[in-house]
């Protein structure tokens, strides 16, 4: 029997207005992209030489990166048959991903998971998808056709030196394909009991070295069911369109891209929620001389509007500017440094009689300078030292240094260690939020940054000629975590919780032959906290989760993949909220009927009729996630 205990009144009220959602896109091969057989035959050497950029802000081989980083490739997404960004993130064994209802997800790394997770930085093509309301991500506002994703780099562990104050426990970097890699047309149609939709994309050349693509898509997700059998009344519809153009000349590269969207989310309240937004990004890369030095300038505009009747409304306009200079030396030394400025005009309409953001309008500023220096001592040893100085409206300056040491005793083995200090800077929820409810009055103000000090030890190696594995142990100490402290007449948001997390995360992959391969992942974590945990539990996390993902290349044009996933029970400290653990089996079958036509059948929760993944509110019964099937048709033209 599943048990669901009540979270603190503060948490259920403050979390009632936050949404984070899944995104629909397709996951099969395009006619003008590598076919099933070519992708399945990728060698171990090619996988080890996969270039990533999130660990050092410069291109480096995955096998050389001294961090706990997992890469979800376009092939991984296609094999799994997933159709939303949060479901694609389940492929990373170093993330906790839990579906809350039709449009909301709780996603975190190394603990502190909640609907308002605030210690994970998320970027989409260099654009930080951050809300100053609670230092996290509205997942329902993040979307792209998954066919256009080149890879998703997932760092578990602190990445604040390079990616900012939110990257306390990790960073997710979604990188889409260049326009030149998505030429021609592609139409898709999805039909199933959990999702329906379709889209079209077209790309063409603008010249010898330039190209563009445009896309439009729509998606519908029906209501989910509560544990009591009633409808959750949470269906949602989303429409989105966008473009990308890439220009190259003489080593110089420029990118311009943008998206616009609108969505409607049903709710049992006075009216449906309505969200919309648009963004525009520009990036310029300029080589400096013949030594490999580069200069990158980037800026973007982001506009979002959110209306949650009966709770709040928001209009947020963000401007972000950034410069980065990469300077390598012939002896292996490298310096990456730069800085940035972000301005946000956040206007909140307080539509509830019990909760409010005061002042309702805030003009927020963030500025930063960062630098990271790599120094090889020999062909085997390398030292990496970096620091970030960041300024915000609430606490002024924050200092976030890191020190990493890597040892490569052989070409296929890497040993590394890291020591990092990170800061989660305050949000408007921490400093501008008020609740005036009968018997429960909360005021905020004077909130300090949450501090984390993390020690990591990692090892990465190959398994013979057909596999590889990675193991990372970590120990993090947290000071000044958010708490709800009693005062005369009510409560105030404070920093009276301290904590510690320690654990192990590991993953491996092995190709038995050109047709069969197996991927596995394991994450173990122990948390302990002291302070006012009864009033403000820090998160809701499993102590253990694991996965097995076999894949079979049946023939050149047919492919079968499966996933066995287990997530342990969730336990919230203090108030004792608990959700039973669950084990599920997913499967997908891909058939490239012709060079232009691809069919995908995706089945979720094959042997589990329904299960709960997260309990986000004590005021309503949790949602159960049931069996689902989706048929996807893709036609290239």
C-alpha cells in the first residue's frame, strides 16, 4: 500500500503555482541523416572521441573530461523512442526525473528534487532557461523538435565556476544540430493514449557555407488520473515554431535562432492556465590568429508570459550578454575566461488573496567574471583551476572557485578529483514572497545564498574492445539551506538548515557484437540534514536508482530497444512524505520502411499498470503514471 504524508503548509502553498512540463518531439532517423546500420556500428573509439564543451567551455574529448558527465546522443534519443525533453533526460543515469502530472516534472541531480528544484542549471544552445521566481526551470516552457538535438551533455556535480550560481549540483546543456545538418523537409505525426501531435521542419542552403531551417509543431497531452481514480484535470496543449540560421566564412561563424510558443493547461480552478513566450539569440565566433584562440560573443532576448488564474500572473523580459575568450598554448596550457550581464524585468500580478510577491515588480541584475586555467604537468597529469565572481541584487558578490586534478595513466583510463565551492543565490521566492493565510503567516527577506562545498573522486575506463564505464564518488556539505523559521505571529524564510549528501554514481556500456549492446546505470545517495527540516524539507529523493538498457539491431532497417528502470522510495525529511519505489519496463521498435518513411512504436510501463513518481502537494491526491503507447510516423521530403 502506498503512503502519502502531508508536506509543510508553506511548501504546498508556495509550490501550487509552479509548473514544469514535458515537450513533444520525434525520435526516429531522418532520411538524410545516418541510417540505423551506420549509427549502430559506431566504434568505441568514436564514442570515446565524442567532443563535448560543457565541462571546460572548450571542445574536448569525453574521455578526457575530468567530471561526472554523461552524454545523451541523438542516437540514444532515437533508440529510446522518447518524445519529450524530460523523458529524454531519463536516459541520463546521473539525474533524478519524476513526472508529477501531464505537464509537470521534478528534475534534479544529486538530491534536492522538488517541483521547484533550484540547484540545476539548464541551457538550450547557450540560452539559460532560468526563472528568477524560484531559481529553477519551468519545464513546460522548454521545447524543441528532438530530431534537431545533436546531444545533451549532463554534468552531475557542481559547475558554478563556468555556468553560474544555479549550477550547484549540476548542469544540463542541450545542443541542437547546425542548420546545415538538417536539410530538406521532415513531417511527423504522433498518435497515442498519452500524447498526440505533429510537426514539420524544412532546411535549405543560403550559400556555399550557410544554411537555415524553420519548424512548426503542435502537441496535446490528455488528462492524467489521480490515485483516487478521478481525473487530474491537467490536460495541456502546446504550439511552437522557430528557426535557426548558421553563417560561416573564413573560419568565422555566426548563428541566429529563435522560438515562439503558446500553451494552455487545464486546471480545476477558476480558469485554465495560459502561457506564452518568445526568444531570439545571436552568437558570433571569431578565430584569433593561427594558434587556436577564439573569441565568442553571445546575446539573447527572452520574453515569457504566464497566467495561473487564482494564483499569479507574470510577465518576464530578460536580456543577456556574454563574452568568452579561449586561449590555448602549444604546450597544452589553456585559459578560458569571460564575463556576462543579465537584466530581468519581472512583473507579477498577485491573483491570490493569500500569497503574493512584494514588490510585485522587480528589476533584477546579475553580472559575472569567470576564468579557468588548465596546466599539464606531463603527458599524464593536468591541473585545472577556476573561479567565478558573480553579483546579484540580493546578496551582492559571490565567489565560486574550483580545483581539479586529472591523471591519465593510459590512453583508455582517467582518474580525477575535484574540490568546489558553489552558491545558490536567492530568488524572488526567497526574498519577496509572502503568505497571509489563517493560522499560517510567512514573510521573507534577508535571505542569504545557500553554500555547497563538494569533494569528488572519479574514474573512467574502457572495458576491453567493446565497452566503457565511469564511476564517481562525491561528498557535499551544505550551509544556509532554506528553512521556515518561527517568529512572533508566524514564520520567516531563513537559512537555518545544514546538510550533507554523499553517494556513488556509475554507468557503463558494452557492445557484444555489431547488433547487440547494453547500457547500465546506478546512482546511490545518502542525505542527512539538521535544522528546521520539519517545516521545509530540502527535497524528495530516492536512495537508489538503476537502469538496464539493451538494444538489438535486428536488421539494417529494424531496431528494438528496451529499458528496465528502478527508482527507490522517496522520503522527505522532517514531515515524512513518502512514495513507494517502482520498477518499469519500456520498449521501442523502429522500422525504416523506406529511405523517406520511418515508423516508431513506443510502449511505456509494459508490466506496471500504474505507479506514482512524485508527491508534490498535500492538498490533492498524487497522479498515477499508467501504461502508454505511441505510434510515430515520419516522412522526409
